[in-house]
C-alpha cells in the first residue's frame, strides 16, 4: 500500500499472526489505512477504525489487503 491509501483486509496468512492481530482489532473485512512505513525494516503505522497502531514489517507482510 502507498501512504494514505485505504484497503480492506482479505487474508491473514498465518494463524499465529492472525491471533495476535485479532487482539489489536485487525481482522479480515476491516478497512485499514497506511499512515507511514519506516526505512530499514522499521515499523509500519496503520489506522483501523480511527485507532492508530504500528506493526513490524514482517507482521505487515502477512496481511493481504485489497485496495
């Protein structure tokens, strides 16, 4: 995703990550907005239902978003 772009989560690839993300209210069907991505494998900042959070890039790569 590009900065400021919105999309809907259509898949979370691994069950381990899925459980961790559900605790953060990040689920299949939710709309997400890309806020920022830090260089050199730093965190990715996203917004879900007006709440901002950050994820590691490895965790973010497990989320499939339809734009």
